[in-house]
């Protein structure tokens, strides 16, 4: 019984910890980006784990976004 109680407590603590680390976007969109509309700013990691922000490249060089689902 003590093992089961300890397991449940561990699961609860992990769940609370994970929930506390969730970050929701502050300006969540409710509609897709329209044709001709500027893309919203975002930050992602490149293949070398460097952070890349869209606003850093905007106006300096062409930007191409490719969304790859990872499977077909």
C-alpha cells in the first residue's frame, strides 16, 4: 500500500510540475494568416539548435517557410 501511495504522489507531483512549465502564447490567433498579410513573429531553433526569429530576418533577406509533417 505504501508503494502505491508513493507512486500516486509522484505522478501528481510530476503532473503539477509539467503543468506549471506550460507556456501558452500570449497573442494566440483565432484565424489563419490571410494572403498578403505579414506573418506573425515567431522564434524557432535551426538544425544547429540556434534560435532564429522571423523579425531578425524580415527586410534583410528573403524568408521561405517550409512546413514538413514528418510523415506522408
